[in-house]
């Protein structure tokens, strides 16, 4: 499915005199998955083209090295033939050495052999020269083509990512407003309920995060402690790794997405603050702020996103 076709699905078909029908959450998620796969394919295509150019340049470099060796061999053969010819020319003045180089003692045969070797070197040099020229032309042609392909792939990728942003905005628009929000924007107090000992707002926030992101590790919410939001059922930790291990680059990126999503939708869900990577974002005072070092990966929230609720 092309980006233009997908754009029609995202924006919805125009109907004369009527507003475009709003896609369902299921449709939006299907479109989001399709676009994500399309972006992945574009990245693969781009990388494949870069590899092809790198291989062509490596071939050209190897051919250039072989051409250098062939040229040196040809020059050595030409020097040998020249030396023998000079000795034959001077044979009459060289006494015994001159007699050894004369035709009767095999001098002509030696010269013929060297000339044949020289011809072979010339043929090898011509072959390698043509090979090097072809490799250079291939590398140049692929490089030029890559520039055009990169421009096209980049444009298509930007279109796809723009549509992904639109779909995510539409999905965020479907996030419900949590219970207990007052007309003035404040939140009514809630008590924990249910077997998981968390408040209804916390339960809704947890469900929304789980529906928006693929989580590989357990989500920890209520736990009996002496302080903080967890014993009150008003906080959840969304783990990115386990055993206190520092998350991978991909897991860190997932944490960034979760934190940004919670901040963006916090006004509807009742998010109070978000902690991630030794920083805190209080929705009442927007902006990330550094936190003190608590001495460990988990204590400093490097391996999980902490979301506290009103």
C-alpha cells in the first residue's frame, strides 16, 4: 500500500455535504502497523543501496591495487627486454660475455622468451586496466543513482512518518478522560479498589499504556512501602529491562516514547508526574528536571518509567 493510498485511509474519504467518518481505534492501529512496516522496508531498501555502493567502491579499490601490480610487472618485463637487447647490440665489444649473448649461444632465444613474457604482461595489464575502469564506472554510476534513490526514499519516509504522527494523534484523541476530573481541572481524591489495590484512574492509565505500547516486562503498581505513591495505589512502574540491568538503546527509546505519551495525555488521564532516567516531569510545572543520584539503575529510574497519578 502506497503512502498516498494510506493517506486516504488516515484522513478518510471526503463525502459531499457530510463530515468524513472517523476511523475506529482498530482501524487506526491497523493503519499504524502497516505504515510502520512500510517505514521499515524503506530503511531496508536504503541500507541495501548503501551496501551495494560500498561493495562497488571496494571492488574498484581492489582493481586499482591489481592494476598497480600489473603495471609494475610490465615495467619489469620491459626493462629486462631492454637490457638483453642492449647486451646483444654491444656483443661485438664484450669479448666472452658478448659471445654468450650472441644468437649462436642462445641470446636470441632468451630475448624472444622475454619478449613473449612482456607481451603477456601487456595483455594482463590491459585486462586489469579494463577491469579497473569498469569497476570505477560501476561505483560512480551506483553513487549517482544512490543520491536520487536517497532523495526519493527520504521523501517517502517523511510522508509515512507524518501519517504515523497523524494516526498517533487520532489514537490519543480516543484516550478517555479519567473519572474524577472537576470543572476547574482539579482531580477528586480516589481510594484504591479491587484486588490490585490501585485507584480507578491508575487502572485506566495502566490499561491505556499497555494498549499503546508493546511491553516485554511486568508492570508494577501497588506495593507496601512507607512512603510514595505506590502504597496509595497511585503509581505504576513500566519496566524496560529486568534484574537491574541497564536497558538497551531500543528499550531506552521505548521508555522515551512511554514518558512522552504519558506527558502528552496526562491532562486527560490525571497524571501527576513522570520519572525517567533520573529526571522528573511534573505536569503542574512543565519541563524535565534533574533528580539526585539515588545510587543505582533502578533507584534512578533508568530501567523503568514511573508514572504517578492524582
